[in-house]
């Protein structure tokens, strides 16, 4: 009974079409199914990239559609690379990127190491720790904006409890020196659980037999940690660094909710600066060159890093 619809379709198929289908190889049939997806990817990803590269060599402004588009060559790239404000933005992005990765990897690995030890309430604590990662960046931004309020924010009172300072004497998101650390703390709180889960997967992939063999050789816990745990978890740590590095390089919504890029331009990351150039100043050609430079930077660094990761995995 189940073959009746198939038989009807087969009988309704013209003989010429049926002969062509019978003559197709498995490879050809596979391409027929894969081709729509490839076409969609080309339309959504590849075409916009090529269009952006072309726009980066022009003076196009999207808010002036009737204006003649002029070919300016490498002028946009020269202006970007020689602009000190751009380099200040890169420096702010590097500060955010480096410190969030360091803190998230260290804290995430320590939490994974503790969670990996079986104890009462293990599952409950794991759920509590993972909770920040489930929230929207906009929600996290508003939440930490409230915590950072000098008058009523809990963060200032916690700092005052340990340091003795007046809670109203400093503002995390209003001070030029403290604002960069404010976004680092908020992002670390949100995404450390992600790193923890990756490290936890690495720790639980280590066979117990290796530790048992080390104990038979009278290796101390400290030696087991440095000669077994760290080397075997290192690929997972490097993978976490790769994921968080790429994501934090394009961080936008959390920082916008917290500081809006201020005070001044202290926390203006490259993603925020690019958005201002493209959708506030409407310098489409200039912002396209900006985007291409950021893409090449991330792609180049990620490619080098992946090669290093593969070498570590092959050891």
C-alpha cells in the first residue's frame, strides 16, 4: 500500500525525463540536492562580500542614490589606515578582546575543573552557572547598567565592602578609566559558562585509565594535572579561545547597552565605529573598506590560529 503513490508518480513521469533520471550517477543526484543550498549560500554570503569589496573602491553614499559613483581606488583604505581615531578604536577592541579571553578561559577552566568533580548538587550548580549564557545581550546590558549605578547599584557596594571606598565616589560606566573594565566584567560574566562547557567536555573526554596508570607510577596530583589534564584539554581551550575571539571582535549590542561607546570614545569598539560610519555618517564606500579590513584581519588571524590548533591536535 505504501508504494502506490510512488508507482503513480513513476507512471506519470514522462519517458524522456525518466530516462535522464535513470542515467544519472549518485554524484549527479547528490549535486541536484545540494545545488539549491549552495545557491542560497552564494546569494546570502558570497554576493554581499563581493559587492562590499567593490563598494570599498568607490565614494558611494547610500543616502544619495542619485549621486554619481566615482572610482577612488585605494583612497578609502589609505584614509582608514592613517586615521589615528581608527587605531584608537582598534586599541580599545584589542583591550576588550584580550582581557575577556584571558578571564573567560581562566575562570571557565577553573569552574569546569570543579564541576567535573562529582559532588552533591553538581547538576544544580551547573545550571546556575550556565544561566547567564542563556540571556540576551541586551538584557545583560540593561542588567549590568543597573548594577553599575553609583547610588543604587549593587556592584559599587560590593567594591566598597572590600575596599572601604565610598560607593558613590566612582562610576564604572561613567569613568574613562573604569568603563573599559565595566564591559570586560559584564562580557566575562555572560560568556564564561560557554568556555566552561567546552572545557568540561575536554575534561570528561580524558579516559580514567590514564590517571590510574599515573597513580600506579606514583605521580602526584599536581604532576597529573600538568602532564595529563592540561595537554589533553589544551585543544578544547584553544577552540574556546577561537570561538570567543571571533565573537568578541564583532561585539556590539552588549557594549551599546552598557556604555554606548562612551565616555567619549573610550569603549568604542570597531563594530560600533563601523556602524556609525555606515548608518549615521552614511559613508558607504568608506565603511565598506573598513569592513573589508576587519574581515581580512579576523580571517587571517583565525586561519593562522586554526593551523596552530591542528598542530596541537596532531601531537
